[in-house]
C-alpha cells in the first residue's frame, strides 16, 4: 500500500540567526507511523514545526498531504492534528473543557467522553491545567491532537518524561490510530519507542537525515549481531572459528568470556553449542545481542543518542 | 502488516462552521476571564470600589454637582480600559507564553477568527461591567443625560484603542513584563487620566499632554456627554480614533505569536 507520501520535505534549510537548525534535510514519510529520531538539537522539532506551518523554510520545499503548510494553511489545518512538545492549553482551563473546546473547532470530532476515558483523563476532574501532573498534561495534548479525526497526526516527543504505564497508553493509542488508517509522524529520542511503533524511522543528526528505513532494515544494514558465552578460560578459539561460517569472528575477550560476531541465527547458535559439546565445555552464560537502533545511531554518528 | 482497526479513529477531518468556532472561542475566552481572580479584581472590584468610595466620601474635589455624576463616566472609562487593555494584555501575554496561541494557530480556527473571538469576549465583559456599574451608580443617585449614540461610539472607539495597545504589549513583550507594565499603566492612567481626579487639578502644561491620552479622551468625552449633555465629542472621538489606528496597526505589524 505505497501511496502518495503524507509528508515530503526536500532540501529544507532553516536558520535561526547564525545557527543552522536544519541543513538540507530530505524526508519522505508515507502512510503509517514514521519516527523522526535524533538527539536534542538535531533539528527534529524545527522539521516538524515547518511541516505544521509554524515556520517558513529559508530554502527547500515542504509538502504535507500535498499542500504547502504556509500558503495552504487554511486547507491543511483541519486535516492534521498537532501535539506540541509542551503547553498549548489555557492555564485556567480544565482538561475536559479544553478538549471539548478543540472538538468544537472540528466538523466531526471523536466522542470526547470516550477519549477522556481512554486516556485516563477522567481523574483530572475540576483541576485546572496548570495544576495537572506532567503526564496528565501530555495526555491532554495527545487527546487534543486526535480529537478532530485528522488524517495525519504530528506528535513531538509524546512520551518524554512519562512513567511506563502512561507511555504504554500512548503507544497503544498510536497503534490504534495506525490501524484505523491515521498516519503519524512522531519525534522521539527513545530508541525503543521508534522500534516499537514505527514502520519507518528517519535518523536525524546535525540538521540532516543520515539514515532512513524500517527498524529491521536499519538494524540489519552494516550491523551484525553478537553472541556471547562464558566457559573455562583458554579454549581453542581457532578451532571454534573453523567450525563457524566464513564471515564470523570469534575472540576470548577476557579469560573465560567469549564473543562471536556475525549473522546470528538458529544455525549459528547450534554450531556454537555443538562445538562446546564436542570440547566438553559447559557454556555457563550464553546470550544473543541483537543490534539495536541505538547501536546503529552510535555507529552512524559516533554519539550517544541521549546526549 | 495491516491490523484491522475498529474504525474509532478513522479520519473524518473538517473544520466546524466559522460562526460556531468563533462562538466557542469567545465563550471559552470569557469563561477564562471570569474565572481568573486577578482579572475580576481589575475589571469588577476596583472600578466598583472606586465608584462607591469616591461617591460617598468627599476625598477628591469633583466640582459642582453630585460626585457620582462626575465619577460615573470616569469609572466607565476605567472599566473599558481594565478589560480591553490591562486584562486583555495580561491574558494574551500568558496565552502566548504558554503556547495557547501557537496551538490554536494549527487548529482549524483562522487567526482573524481568534482575534474576532477575543473582541467579542472583551465586549461581552464590558457589557457586564457597564450593567453592574450603571446599577450601582443609579443607586448612588446618578442622573445621566446626553446622546446614547455618542456614548456607544466613545465606548467602541475606546475599546478599539485600548485593545490595540494591549495586544501590542502582549505580542511583543515577555509575559512577566506585560503583567508588570499593564498594571503600572493601569495605575498611572487611573491617576493621570481624568478618571477620578479632574484633569484641571494638574498644571496647565501637563493638562495638554494628559488630555491626549486615550483614557483622558474617553473619560472626558463620556463626561461631556453624560454629565453635561454635550453633542458629539468630536475632539475626543478623534483622539481615540488615532490611538485605535496606531495601536491596532502596530499590533498587526509587530505581534509575535510565540
């Protein structure tokens, strides 16, 4: 189901004074969930806010649902839902009041009570926005982004600072949106969030997309998996290496601690364990480490993601 | 990898009809204002207290006749200023600071419709203030006269002038600076704008300058009509019109949404 891109960004440049926030960024997002992943200051928010029509590109072009977000804003706005990184609500408004208000700005809004129930906002009662917890404020902002039944939702760090339970509730909602045919663009600096939710991940660093693909593709590309086991020190690594496929490497990292790097599949695991059996070795601990997006990011940028 | 959804969230986008959006926005803005204690202090409590206090206690020499006849027009001008200028500046400044204006800017509500709703909310609040203050003034023995149309024109132009200045402040300064400046200006104009202290108590040179302030034009114009039964106060209307054009023009030019 590869249809028209929902977002198409070409050679986007955006500067703030002398600082270049986005530097020739290309991004195509199709239907489904696209995660824009990168460390703080990578240009995620600037990119998304340009798509939302908040910022004018210094150069390059941006199309969202085929429209220019600045010049065709009036046409675009009813079709998108926006969750800002923070704020966006009258400090004296109650959660349900604000959500009902945003619903009134749309022609066919969701059932507000059901949405309040779904996101656990019922417990906010008569508390005004400024006195809500951070998690409640985030969930309200999320509810405001989806209540108008948009085609495309932008979520800017939707789970930053949430507890695990609230994070899961947000993830579940994103999955339901996707299942119902709503496209989602979300920025995050959480690897697991991108791996869990996204059909497509764009890794941003220094104002450009440095890699894009499905989480599986990204983790496969250039990256191999690792198998570790422990046994008695001084095993014949050369003999193990002979038993393994040609593109694998094996080493004793510290006495008694062994590492095999290569394409780790059931066959490889069987080869290693049968080699151990032949040599009378009991692998005390054996573990398989899959290459994660975190490793991919580290390799691509030489940086930790959460810097 | 398509999972069938339940259809709850299936896209069905669309903006609500404009009048419904504006009505909803105006209702919410008014509700926020009436719920805010500091705003009520400014728009209701202070004008009421000043009216009652200065009408019943002879502190300021208000000239010949009943004190309330002098004070009521000034207090009405103060009420307009408190809502259109001070209240609107502070509320809008904090809406800008907390991303409310930003979030609304990506909703289906057009910016002009947001400003229209704000104006409706200001006008609704003013009507409530004027009804309340009028009732109190009558209870204090007020006997107004003059042309209601002239009064209406003054109130509308005064609202436009103060709104422009309030929005200019809210859209260019930090929220805290707006809060401080709007309150300071409120007090300065309360004292020096002919609201409770007649302008002729000031030195002659100061009077000429003070007379050009929007609050002086509004209170002086209202007083000419309501207390003295004058015709159209063209001079004061002209001063207010200039402030309105300059203020709204500058606000439109320099207002920053975030």
